[in-house]
């Protein structure tokens, strides 16, 4: 066999090999991938634990007598069961076991607009009895699923929790008085008011030279622009970034902030907050005031602070009576707004006190009052 014939035979054999191997390789491309189903296969809980925010266990009962004979184990639960608990802890959390967390939602209250929260999140209790519903779904629910949406619920557990702790204020919210909607933030003159879900009445003081303040009341909801209406003293502020400037008179000025929520089923929920702003009494206008020994005085219409011998203080001053820091300029006058001191920015409210551990118009200040760059 000559070389040309050998070469032709070798090429033919090689092509035959390729024709056999290639189809097997292409067949692999036709294999269909199988994906796991997102449907829940475990639709009932094995255990339902109730804990304080620091992880301490809260005992469950099968009736509201809270008798020791009626205590139940956290594993002794059934679908559609109703259980009872009591605690002095203001914050609690629910920890269900036996079902993947992505199929579980926890509701505080049974208002149609109440949104389900993920398990393990802290729940703020109101005074008296609080109804908490734990639902297990056949399929993973939407992140903003509401209590009224029950079609895909596989099992449900109810815990009635009685809060027996004491509130520091008499302005606590009766848990049965309002629907489960809240303000996310409330600011007066740029200063944040610390909100508590158990309260609907708040107090705020301003100096006598403050004749108006800007109030911003933002609702607690991710789709607030579509579902919430907010009014301040009867004026709708939704289209004004939830802000309104309110005029003040001497004494107590009552401001009403009303939230209205309409869900997809046209069910309405409301909550009304009361903000009492006290404007200090006006002082007699005197062009020039003779300085007094030690204390706050008004000089030419501006606040100053005198030491024990009658000299006005300069720079920073800590008032032991109010517990607040103030900045007195080189002329002795109390400063307000943003100031620059020793290379750091600080914010002083309308009453002169320094802001700390808060956010002012998007700028965060630390415990020393300095802006965190």
C-alpha cells in the first residue's frame, strides 16, 4: 500500500471516529435541567416559641386564666389553635420551628391592612392584650402580604399576649383604640421626636421667640405614596412631603396628625396623633438689661448666661438644670443652627440646645454632637 492510499485510509478512519463521538456530545445539550419546586411540603409547625427580646422564654397557656395547671409546652400546639401568654417585656419575638422561615409570616393585630413580618423580628407590645397571628403558607408569600390575604394559608396559630409592664407616660395608646398603622418618623423644627408604638400623644417645648415650626409626619409604610393620606391640623400634607409649617401662640399649641390608610380591598384604617407644642411666655422687651449674677438673661433681645460675678460666658456651656449643652458666641449670645467649632460642625436647635445621637436633615451627629463626615 503506497503512502497516498495509507493517508486516505487514515483520514477516513478519523472522520468515522468523529461521526460516532459528536452525536453523543450534542445529546448532552438536550438534557433538560430539573428545578426544585417552591411549594411548601411542611405546612404545620412542630414548635411555637415565644421569647423576650433578650431570648428569655415566655410561657404559653391554653386559656386566659394563666393558671399553672394550664401551662403548655411549646411543642404541644395544633393548627388553628389559640394560646395565651403574659409578659412585662415591651418587646417580644416569635420563633416557630418545623417549617422553613420563608413560608412563615407573623402578624401583630388582625386589621386587614396589617402586614406580615418575618419570624424572629421584635414585636412592640401595646398596653393590655395583643393578638399575634402566625401563618404558614403553601407557597412563599409576598414580602408585603397583608392579613386580609388568606387564600394560600396552610395553617394558622394565634397567641393573645397580655402586656403587664408599666409605661412611663399616661399618654399610652389603648391597644383596642386604633388600627395597626403608625408614623415612621416625626420631626419638629428639624428635631426628631422619639416615637413609641404604645403612645399617640407627645410634648415639645420651644423658646418664646419661636412663632412657627415646620412639622413633618412620615407614615410607616413602603408604599406610603399610594395608600396613605396624612393631614396636619386638617390640612392634607401628602403632596407636600408630609410637611406643614404651623404658627404658634404663647402657651400650649395642640397639633393633630391624622393617618388614613386604604388597602386594596378599600378597607380604611386610621390613627390620630396629638403633638402638644408649648411656646414659652413672652418677656418684657427691654432694649438694654442690667446683667444679673449667674443665670440666663436676655440682653438686647438675645439669650446670654452670666457666671457668679455677672460676666457673660463664651463658647460651650453645660446647663446642669436642663442637662443640655449650649454654645455662646464671642458676644455672649446663644447660638442656633449649624456652627463650626474647632474644625467640627454642630447643630443647635431653636431653643439653643445641642443635637446629639440623631440625624439632622440627612446629616448624622454623634454622642458629642459633632457631624459624622
